[in-house]
């Protein structure tokens, strides 16, 4: 068991010392809320949480690969932060009688989940998706003295999470590389850190890898002094500290000296450090709020401001009424336009296909369809595809036109929504379920059939003429009866061919008509489905726009009415109230100065 297992977390910030600052923060926060400065209110909430915590929060920051996580693990004496992982999440370590580890994961929509994991092997769990931060408790002697260590993700200083941790911290430990002096960017970064947290300590890590680290340390001190930053620069080797086998080697790592510095100059002076930082925040917020209140008071004292506010109120009311009227009109435009569009597109499709039917019937009437029925079908399919493609092109541009008509019912900055292209790149996909032309069953007669037709026709001619010539004492079969048989047989063959052609033409026309019915059924269904989808898309899009526009109009009207109430009827009362608030701000700032001087 660790030597610190029987300890309890110490209190380094005394509530009695913090009470005056908390009172000032509460009053100042009330004033920021009444002035509508949510940004200042959020900062004061963070300062109040920091002051109200009886422990001291130390955040470790720096560029990636500078060894921050290794140093955090060395200070605590346990493997908490991942040192070799490409993923990096914030790690918060505080004192606890037993080692524990909890991952805070995001579930979306502002919901989080706390998942306990193995504190002896948290690495695999840290690499899971959705992890926001990891919270550890360790029976560490340093943590038992009232310190909370926070390991920020390594980066270039632009990460929002890192800045949030700096703003919530009482002190910052900036870890640099002992192999190179601070760059102008790093100096600028440290200046920004000091504005949020005045207590900053710099550590030069990896001195075991860089023999000339003393030169780097001296140069960094000169650069910090030139920038007006009186930060301590401590040389350390976190890896050497973890590998040290004896006290002398551990002293060479510089980590024990860094721990002593934290105890003597941070933990031991926690009250004064926190009070000074809080006073600095109070002064900053008070100055910003004073500018806001003073600007409003100057505007109230200008008589032209009342006329301007009155005109803004009238304009806001007119605009709100017009937008409500437009919001009612766009739905009628969309509904009527969609109904007319579907009817027009269906009529256009039927008109195009009826024209193809007429052309096909004319071609069938002029030729024998049996001669090139397959070529005729392929040509007809190509013309159908072309007609369907043109129909969908018309539908696309009509939908665009309808969306523009609906968009015209809204202000000019709300235009046509992005719509999917209704045009068909491959009409064959829509016509896959349409069967091809039926084959002609009444085809040409064979040789035997034609022979029998000739025989049937010639038999009647032979018999009729043979009987007549027999009255002239001529035989039944003679030159006259044979000629008649030949003539009537040829005529019968001609009539049979003509009848068969007419039957094929009629059958071909029926086949074309059936094909067109299938095309209208299939394409019409696809067209209606797409148009209904477009109608729903337009409806949802413009519903959102209408909601936003009306909300914005109502908000402008509300702001105008509030402004009129301030600048119009109750101008003198508002000026007096602002003067009182400015006086309170001066008093709060003076109290903060007194607390800072006493600290």
C-alpha cells in the first residue's frame, strides 16, 4: 500500500479568505446578467468555481512530444496519462484513498456517460471513440497536499479544450524542450496564458538528452524577462525521474526540486495567488462591463437616439407583419404549384408518347412490319428513351422554377435550396421493368400454305370455266379453264398476302399501344415519386426558412420594443439606473484592488 493511503486531501484555500472575493463575484455576475453580457457571465462562473474549490488546480500544457504526460505520471507516481498514444484526451488526477479511473464519454445531444475502467491499465480505454476526459484518483502524497493535476492535450495552443483548462486553473506548468530556446510563438503563447492565469511555471524537459540545457535555460530566462514575464524556469527530466534507482539519480532529474518549488511557492501561497488572480479577473470584467454601460448611457443622453429607436420599432413591426403574410403565402404557392406540376409533367409524357404512337402507326401502315420488326422495336425503344429523358428534363427545370417562385415569398437572402438533379443520365434504368414489343404471331405463310391457297383459288376457276366450255363440246380441262385457274389462283394468293399483312399491321399497332401503356405506367409512377420527393424537400426546406425568418423577425421586434422601453418612455429612469450600476462597478473594483493589495 502507498505511504499516502492513510492521508486525507488537504485544504489549501481557506473559505474565510475566499468569502469576500466570492461576494464580489456574485454581485458582479448579477450585473453582467442584467446587462446581457453572457460572455462575461460565463467567465465569472468559471472564476467562482475556481475560487470556491478548496484545492489548487495545476494544469500542465505544452507542445506535443515535449513529455507533459510523462512528467504528470512522474509527479503523481502512477501511470495515468498515455505517453505513446497518438490520441490525447484531458486527464484530471486528484487525491483518493484508492486508485480509481473513470472515463467521461459523449453520447451526443449534450449527454455524457461516466464509465469506470481499470486504473492499472487505462490505456486501451482512453483510445475509445467519444472520450471527453479521464478522471483518476490516486493516493499520491503530492495530491494529498491539496493539488489537482490536469494534463491538457498536447498541441500548438489553438485547442479550445486546452484554453478552457487554463482558464479553470489556479496555476500553469508549461513544459518545453531543453534542446531549443523559446520561439516568438511560444513567448506569445505564454503571454496569452498569463492573461488568463497569472501564476505560470516553466519546465525544460529532457535535460538528460541535451548536455547544453543550461545555455537553453539561461537564454529562456532572458527571453521571458525581455517580454516582461518573470516565470521560473525549472530544468527536469521526467524519464530520468521514472527510471531513477536511487536518491542521487533522482536529484539529477530535477523533479524533486520542481515538487519543492510547487510546495513552497504555489501550495504554500495558494490563498494569495488565488486572490490576486481573482482580483485581476474582477478588474477585467468590471472594465468591460463599464464600457458597455457607459456606451448605453451616452446613447440615452443623445435626443436623436429616441427618434431613431422609434423608427426602428415601427420598421420592425412592419417587417414582422409582412413576413407573416409571406409565410402564409408560400405554402399555397408550393401546394398549387406541385399539383399543377405533376399534372403538366404527366400530360407532357403522354403527349410525347402519343406522338410516338402516331409516328409508329404511320410507319406500320406504309410497310410490312414483319420485314424489320426487330429493327423497328429497337428504334422505337430509342425514341421512347429520348422522350422519357426529355420529359424528366422538363420536370427538373419546372421544379427549379417552382422553388424560385416559393423562394420569392421570402426575403432576398433566402434563395432556392440545393435540389437533386431530376434529369435522367440513363433512362434505361426507369424502363427496365417495361417489356419489349411482342413478336408478331401472324407471320408470313410458308411454301406449302401458299401452294394450298393457290390450289383453292385455281380449283374454282378451273371448274367454273371447264363447265362452261363443256357446253361447246370441249373437255373439262382445256386452255381456257387452265388460264382461268391460273388467274384465280394468283388472285387468291395476292388476297391472302394482303389479308395477312393487314393482320400483322393490326397486331403491330396493338403491340405498340400495349408497350406505350406499360411505359406510361412505369415512367409515370417514377415521375410522381420523384416529384413528391421534391415537394417534401421543398416543404421541409422552406418550413425551416419560414421558422427562422419569423423567429428572427420576432427577435428584432422584441429587441426594438425593449430598446424603445429603455430609450423612449423610460429614458431618464434608465440613465439613473446606469449611473447607479457604474458607481457599484467602481466600488467593486476598489474592493478587488484592496484584496489584491492585501494578498
